[in-house]
C-alpha cells in the first residue's frame, strides 16, 4: 500500500468515523489541539486502524505522535513492519 492510499484511508475514517471536519484535515494539523482528538477518540482510532490496515497497535506507541503527518508516517511504518 502506498503513502497516498494510506493518507486517503486515514482521512476518510477521520471524517466519517471520528467526525472531524474535512477542511481541518491537513498534514501539519495537531491531533489534539487542531483536530480535537481526545483519549476516547484515540481508542477508536486504534481500533479502526487495526481493522483497516490489519496491524496491531499499543496505545503507548502513539504517545509521541503529535501531527497528522506523524500519524500517517506511523501507520506506514506499522504496515511495512508486518
């Protein structure tokens, strides 16, 4: 799966499942401050990513992920390390 496809899938579930406004979704957006993602959203996001990309994620793996671009990179690394 290429980077573009990862970004499209992530953006799709952020708008559809987490209900983030599409115009807020930019690579430099801060997950908590700009997108309003809280700890409950993180749990939902982990479950969705695990299902969509068939990977396993531990919550603490996301503690240093601050921006959406970092999240895209994280998902890409998880997929490539399978």
